[in-house]
């Protein structure tokens, strides 16, 4: 067998494809996709009919970007509701080619279905990502994914020769995670979340176990689901772990940092990435804030076409020092989470580092109360650790108010609530950062 | 009780594992279970024999609720669903994901649900839903923790789904006991305890492994036509 220990890339020719070759590949795939999806997807036909276009109008990538209408989660949900179609008009195939249905998280309503064949598109991206952390054939991946709402496809790692060790993503399963880590010596953890980091910290306090030793086999741990609190980054790194931030590439695939930690690599052979001004729909310059819009380039079951993700990102196509040529993004937040406070844009990512500075609120647990997008006063609900409280709660509130008002330059009101209470009814991987009440 | 596995050295395997799952021993301790693609394929065939005794049709939607570390047990069932031309719909079997389960039942025309647990039922009730109404008309393979709560639902066909040490067993439509893979396992009842021996090579072999589960084994024919033996739990 070929010794791949020094191979830098899992899919070397694709991951380092010159930009002009990426563009050609994308155009080929888009032009093949257009008639296929138009003939099969009722949602696409409806949208295109309203826009007055047919596949004949799309002869190039320029045509595609100029003429093809957008879709978003609301479009899919509306089609689903109007036509009693659980797939929201997206499916281009039926069983037996249609094998399964995964879902988005459902944070903002009924989960959106993600129909698929037996092949998971995200397999391609996760294998590249685990490889760039340092996993090689024969290595074990500790799979601690938030949920398996895409099916129990643990054999998807097999294509790279990786072996999975699944562990529940639950704070109560930390002892199991430690035991599995010691027994099987995995090289990659997929993946950590804020509550799991808190649980590891608690476990260490209660048991005095040596986490640095227990987790020493890991070449990297993948963190995702939300922005990483700087306090927790420091904590995880103190256990000798290198953190790799991962996010969803618009429900098509995953996107993750490489060892350069200079943005998350998109995979532009799998998804056409557009980076657009959310208001004008025009392309945004490299490095500026824009909305991620994606088109699936290798999905024949339910391809998303110019899907507005609601994700605000900065994006660059400049080459990465790792040698990969695919564009890199930095997640900034969700448009649906954005609040305008007396004309100023505020996202959870603006609040997180400020709240995390205080020892009592270093967990960075907080919620923006968002009855509507525009408000005069930003209301925050901030979680605190009663065990770290050294004075009056009102004094902590006042310190937070002073810090946040000064830094953000907006009017604020703050409710304090214990961390335990705040996470009590939340899912195991994160708390909702924005809530109506 | 004397629980004995012939091999606990998971690094000394002839078959390459595709995953390290888990099973629970007679004392409820979590034990790592290496599992190969060969075992996955064999267990898929067992699950397909079981599904074939139902009259599901191509395109019928089947919900599996599970937890990630049940992959060894339920990944083969997923593959059997694929092979039968059915459509797999997935959710976690946790309280937190009950919202998704409710949405799936409301949105999708489900034919069956596999591994329904008490956590899902608790979550549904906490959200104000009546599981009895939600599961009306479905075939439901209930995990042991939920079986007794579901069995009284008159409009639901409630069947057993069980983990028996490293093996799984599922009931057919005739409810004459839960079928277990006869090619994979030799199953006996010793002193009213189910005892397993693996019949073919596995990543981790088992010989007269005492599961701690009380029950008897029926080897006679079943009306469903599936000759896999059936396990009936003792009261």
C-alpha cells in the first residue's frame, strides 16, 4: 500500500486545482445541472417560471449568476406548506434512488429537509478536513457529532481508511469520551461544542483527571455550531489540543479551517459559492461582509440552486498558505440574528468576547432578546456562574452594562440568569443566541 | 452471574473494523464493540429478512430514532431500509429532538418508526403532544424502555426492538417473539438467561456470552415465514 503519511492532501488534484480550472469545472457542472433540475424539481420550475426563464436562457456561468432566481429557507418552507410536499419541491429523484432525508437544525422553525441518495455530499468535505488535521488511513476518528439527523452513516469515513468511534454528544457522556480516547487513541475529534467544553472543565475539577494525557492522541479537535468563546479556546488549548473551526457550507457540505487557521476552506468543486450584498444582491469585494449563497454542484437528489443561506461571511479567493486553492470564508453571524439598535448593526459575535472577559460570565452564555429586528434598546439575558460570584449580582450587572455600553456605544438592558438555568432547556450542543422573549 | 467474552482484546482482530460501537453487558457497563463492514452487511441481510415480512412499498418513509453510539445496532437496519427501496428519515432519540420527531410525523407520511424510546415520548409530552395520537396508524418498534408505555395504544402496531448484548432482535408482524439473526448468533436460554455465541468471524467473537437478559428461545416456524429464531422475554 502507498505510504500516505506525508501526503498533505486527501484529494490532491482537486484541493489544489488552479482557480481557472475551478471556474471551468463549476461552469460544466452548472450547465449539466440546469436542464436536469428544471425537468425534475417542482420548486425550481415554479421559481424560474415566475422569473420568466428556462434552461435555454442559461448558456454560461455569467447567465446563471445574472438570471437564475434565488431560493431560501422560506421559499422551501412555503412550497412545502402550499403543496403538502415534505421535501419542499426540491427533490429531483424518488425512491429507490432517494434513500434518506436529513434535516437542518430547525432553530428557526420546522427543520428543513435535506433529501439525499446513499451518498452523502458532505463525506467528500469531511474526509478532506480530517486529513488536513493529520488523520491517515488506519486512524480512529472520535465521532461526537451533535446529532445524527443525517443517518448513522459512520462508514462514510471508510473511504479514507479512517475508523470511527462514536460517542454521544452529551455532557453526561464525558467519562465515556475520556475512556474511549484512552482506549482507542483517536487522532481527530469531530466535534466539540460549548456545553461539552464546560462539561470537560467540570469533569476535570471533579476528578482531577489529567486531560492533557487523556487527550494526547488528538492531532486536532473540530469545534462548531457557534462562535468559539475566547475563554474556552484558551481552556481547550491548555489541554494541548489544536482547535479547528468548522461550519456548514450552506447545508451542502462542511467548511473548515486548515492548519493555517486563516479562514474556513470552502469546497468549490462541491458548491458554487457566491458572496453577495444581502440588499443589492451584487457581489461583495474580497474580505467584505456579505451573504453566503450556494449552489450544489454534485447533488442529483435535491440540489440547492442559488440558495440564500442567511449566513453573513467574509470571503476571499486568495491562495492559502496551505496550498489549497478553494476560497475561504469567515463566519460572522446570521442575518436573522442581526439586530439594529438605533441604526447600529449588532450580532451575537459582537457580544461574545465582551461577556467572556468577566470571570463570572466567562462561559459566554447569553441571549439577545429580539422581538423585532430594529429596537431602541438592546435587551440581553446573560448567564453567570454562581460559584464564581464574589460580590452582589447587581454589581456584576453594572460592570457588564458599563463594559458593553462603552464598547458597543448603544443603549442596553441586562437580565442575569444562572448558567444552569439558561442551558436547562437547550439542546446539548448550544443555546439559542437569539430569542423573541 | 458469570459473564464471559472469549475475546476482549479489540486490537487483536482479523477483520478490519469500520467503527467502534458499543454494547452493554449484563451489569449495564458500556463495552466497546469493534464492527466490520462484513458484519454490517450480514446484519443488513438479517434486517432485510425481517422488513420483508411487512408489506411496505417502495418509497414508504421509515423513521429511525437513535443515538449516535447505536451505529453498530442500527446502521445495518438503515441499510436494509435502503435495500428495500424505502426512505429513511432520521432523528435523535433524545428529549431534545422530540420536536423534530413531531415535525417528521406531521410532515411525512410515515409507515413505521424504529427504536422509539421513552426519551422521545417524554420529549413529545413535554412539548404538549399526545404520542398516542401521533403514532396512530404506524408500525412502531419500541425500545424496551418505551414498550410498556406504547403497548396499550390501540391504533398503533407496537413491536419489540431489543439489544441483546451485542446482538439485536426485532419482532415481525405476528408478534411471536423478536427474531434474531440465526446465521450470526447461536442463541440459547440457560437458566432462563439468554446466552450468545457468534457463529461466524467477527471483530470481537463471543462464546457462550451471558447477556443478563431473561428469556426463552423459540426455533419453530413463524407465520411470517422468517426462520430466524424468536426470543420471548420472561415476565
